[in-house]
């Protein structure tokens, strides 16, 4: 069974547009739409190095908490940790 690993990098993204809109909810909806029907197991690593992005991603993860998605989702502050986790078998 193929494994699909995904890396979302928010290190250089501007969070300002999310503050004044409900785009975070749209991002969560698009994530669900993309991964909902995947039958393959995989991991999604999200790199959020700033406190603001980290908070946004935590909210996003709350949106997804009760959904049945085949991907494991993990948030990281540093890219090297995310890459290491994506490469691990567990």
C-alpha cells in the first residue's frame, strides 16, 4: 500500500489575511475534501514557526479532530523535525 506524506510549510506565509476573514475554515474544508477519500495511509506535517501560525494550526487541528482521515497530522516549529517525522515509519 503506497504511503502519501504531505508537508505544509507556513514559515513564510503572511497570517494577516486569515485574521480578517474565515479562510482558516476554508483551508480546513479543502484539507478534508482533498484527504477524505484517500484509502492510503500517510502523514501530514505542518511547519508553523511563529506563535500566530502555531495557534492557527492548532485551531485547524481541532476542526479535524473528530474527522475520520487516514492521515496522521502533526505540527512542528522546525522544518528538520517535520522532515524527520515524515521519514519515520511510526
